């Protein structure tokens, strides 16, 4: 069974940091582009960051640029999202998504482009 599992969410104070993980089971991530998305209550799910299967191409939403870093360890079949300088407006459920493709340099922050989704992990930034 193909599955993505996010972990690492939690409650953190403004200015704090968290590292989210996205682990795959049932398939290997090394031929998949990965996107991180988030959804706050009452809002649409939005793209946060993405990384190509090679790791050589990354993209960030303007709202997180300079604070978040996406990376991947294909040997561990895991993708990470390091989140620093967290703000209350970063509060949301964070999801990772995967898409298999032959291109090693492609990634997208458009949710319709992705085939597999995890169940999400809650991130709450509050004092």
C-alpha cells in the first residue's frame, strides 16, 4: 500500500522552529517530486514548498521564503521541511504530496499536480 506519513508537528511559540518529516512506505521517493502544502481553518490548501526528485530544484511560497527549507534524503525515503522563525499565521495542518515523473528537475506547488497525499500534521504557533 502506497502511503505518505507526516510527522514533527506540534505547538511552538512565535519565533520557534519545527522540522516536519514526510516518510514514504510502499514505494520509493527517489523518482517523485514532493510538495508541502498547508491548510488553515476556513482557508484553501496552499502550496508552501516543493522539491524535485533530484533535490536540485526547490520552490517556496513568498510567505515562507527565507524561513523554511525543504530537503530530501532519498536513502531514508524521507523529505523534510525545516521551519524557522515561525509566526502565528503559519498555524495550519501541513501535508506532503508526491508525484511520480521522469523529470528530475520538476516540482510544483499546485495541489492538482500531485497523486499521493499524507494525512497531515498539525502545526500551531502560539504564545
